[in-house]
C-alpha cells in the first residue's frame, strides 16, 4: 500500500534529486507497490526544485502541466530538453501512484509539481489512509532507496 523511500544527503537538497527515490522504487524490476499505492519520500529540499538549468526545466514542466497524463502526452509528442526527462519519469510514476514529499522547506513548490507536501511521516501516512481507504496499511520502508534494488520473492 505504501513505500517510504529515503534519499539522504545530498540528494535530499532539492526536489529534482529527491524525486529519484520514488522513481527508482516505481521502476524496480519487480513491482513492490500496487497501482494506486502511495510513495513517500522524506526530503528537506532546502534548494526548492533545484537551482540548475535542468532542475528548473523539470520544475517548469511539472508546474505547467494540468495533470500527469497531459504531460506524458505532450512530452511524447514534442520531446524534452535535458533535465526535463526527470519530469517525464515522474509523470510516469505519478500517473499511477501519488508521491508525498515529507518535510520540504518549500511545500508550495512540491504542490506546484503535483506532488503532495506533508510536514511529518504521520501526516503522509494519514494521506495514504484516506487515499487507500483503509487504516490497515502494508508499509515497506527502504531507508536508502537510491542504493537499494527491491524485489519480491515468491
């Protein structure tokens, strides 16, 4: 139902970098989260979306899109510049699973990118309970999501 994926320093410094955790989890060789499940990543994002040109392209693509399906369609038709590929990747993730960013210093930036800001893990799990429709959640915690390749054993 829920996967909490940590990124840690320095990847937690901005949203572009922190978004790697949910995308790495989503694209794992064997799915560890069902469709509609919630991806949670704690990240301060003290640099906002990021200050680099590519990071700003990511932010602008995410911010200007009405929804993830529309962003995917646009990017498939028109292509994208370096940096904006992360918007394409995140649109694929978020078209299936909502992403919650916990503890971001600029929650408005998180919201503008169609991700869900939360102050605490408790608040993020509260969102998951409402989204899933049940207080009985299966939660997987991956402390180092960028260094861990999750797989499901039969």
